[in-house]
């Protein structure tokens, strides 16, 4: 029998082997297709994520305020009693079962860099001394709970018995520093640059107490809290001359 002649049994084995190979190739192709589909879908999601506009935290904060139940009112307190009033009012809301109508009490705060001589210290202080914000549904009952809280002198407004709620932009302006601080503490946003409290004011009259101009009067024209220095104007030969001095080189008149 020649090499090209095959028995029926041999032909059957070859045919079966060929079919098996085709099935394996088909399975491999079928396995590759879902993998490619997953890669394409992942790429599309990545592109959509990149194209999506970044969410502005402040706009999100404003949107949250719009959705909140109740309205914001301002109450007047004794200076220095703001946080104590907040605690007292939270307790009274529970005692008088008013928690369903008195939702939130906020004392607007801010971070300030205090500069004394050459030392700097970041402090957190009440932004608007003597005032507390309350988000609530105003009723006769909730008015009484708030008004008669120890330390509260009344609602702010022309008619203390029928106070007008704050507008959204007013609420945002008063609570934005609080929100920014919370975001920074949570690591979700960089902290806002702190304000500086130096104890000096532009235009203020001072006396130079050190250096070649010691004893001469001067006027503050610029304050540089970052370097604990200031630019003052000193009259030299009837002409105002700008001189940079440290805070500890001048004294108030």
C-alpha cells in the first residue's frame, strides 16, 4: 500500500482529530471575545470618567443647603457664650421634643494666624461674636424653645417675634469657612489660607523704637504678616520715605 493510501480507520482518526482542533480554536476565539469586550467597556468608562467635569465642592455644598429641610435664622447671644448656647439649645430641643423641627445649630468659625512680635500661632475662633445660626421650622413652640435658651437675647431682625430667615447666599457666606475647615480635616480639599491678625492697621500712626530712625513718628502703609514686618512712611527732609521694619521695631502711639 502506498504512503498516500489510508485505511478507513486511519481516515476516521484524521477527520476526528481535525474536528477536535477546530472546536478548540472556536473555544479559544470565544474566550478571547468576552475579554476584548471587557477591555473595550473599561476603556469607555475611563474615557467617560476623564471627560466628566470635576465637581466643585462649594457648588455641592450650596446644593446640599438648598435640599435641607427648614430655614436658617440668626439668634443673638451674649459675647463669648456662642458655643455654650449651641450646647444648651441642643439639650432643650431634646427636652421639649423639638428635634423634629430644630435641625441644626452652627457657630460660624474661622482660622486666623495671630502674629505677635515675631511669633505666629494658628487659632480657631468665633467668626461673628455674639451670633449663632439655627436651621429650624419656625413655630410658636420652636420660637419659645430657642428664645428662652440661657444666653440667648433674641432673634435677629426688625421683628424679633416674627424673624426673617436668611437667604441662601447669606447662609453660604456665613458657613463657608466652617465647610472648608471640615473638608480639609477630612482630607477632601486643601484648607483655605488662614487670615492674619496682626494687631496693626494700615494708616495707623506708630513710633520707631529701634534703628537709625529711633524715636521718629511713622505711618503704616503696608503690613506683611507672613514675614512679621511692615512698611512705614517716615518724613525725612520733608519727604515721606518708605522703610521696612519688623513688628517689634515699632510701638503704637
